[in-house]
C-alpha cells in the first residue's frame, strides 16, 4: 500500500491489512486541530501500525516521538520510516510488544500529544487509557486523541480525563481528552 505524509513524503507499509493506517483525511484533520502544538512536543503513538502518525509528527517538528506496536515486522518499518524523516535534534523510540504491558515502561515520562489507534474491535481502549492516567503519561496541558469507530458505545475513561471534543470523519471518529479540571 502506498502512503504519503506531510511534504508528499512516501512511507513504507506492511502489505495486506495487518495494519490499518489512519486515512489521510483523518490524519490531516488531526494535525489541523493540533497545529501549533506539534513543534517541539513529546509525542506518543500507541498501536503505531505503519508509524504514519509519528512520522507526520516528526515532519511537523516534534522533538521526541515514541511508538508502541505489537507487530515486530511493523516495528522494523516504523523505524525505517521515522529514520527517513527525523531531523537533527529529533529523537524517537520504537517499542515492540503488547501495548498494555509495554506502556508501563514509559512511567516517569510525559507526553504533550498522545495518539491511540487500536484495532476498533479490541478490548484495549479502557486498560490503555487507564494506564495513561495511572502513569501520568499525559502532560498537564496535553491532549489524548483516541481513534475509534463512530458507532462505538462510550469508552469508559478514568474520571481524571474529560472529553474536550469529538469529530467524525466517515468510518472514523476521534475523541479528544485532557485532564479534568475538577479532579
């Protein structure tokens, strides 16, 4: 599959449907919403797939990008893609393994923007969002964007997070969270 990101840069992807890259429409919408907040940010890409979101963040000036992806084959491609777009002063890390198990290795770190795109029918939503809260991975003024099917029933989140916006783009919905001001 052919995939292009910011600046018309081509990325490698796994053949077939093993990973489901976020559509260019949704990717563009997300980066338009977060424009002005990407340069120099710390970005976390959960269920990174092809790494397109992290690559886009690097292209737009993110200082540090971390991706967690279960597929070892996908991790090889993510590293290649990120190496191709990273500039001097930018660093990245790709962690291979189950996101629920691996997310705790990030305890003590803080990210300005977190993008979470699990398989839509998975049971990963609640445990991963709970872990983000438990390990305080989201920076104080940061935002978490969760990609899901638009018809998905409510995602149970810890009371420390509140929804700040929700957008639907055809077969994809993005729900954005930040720290609750009441907790």
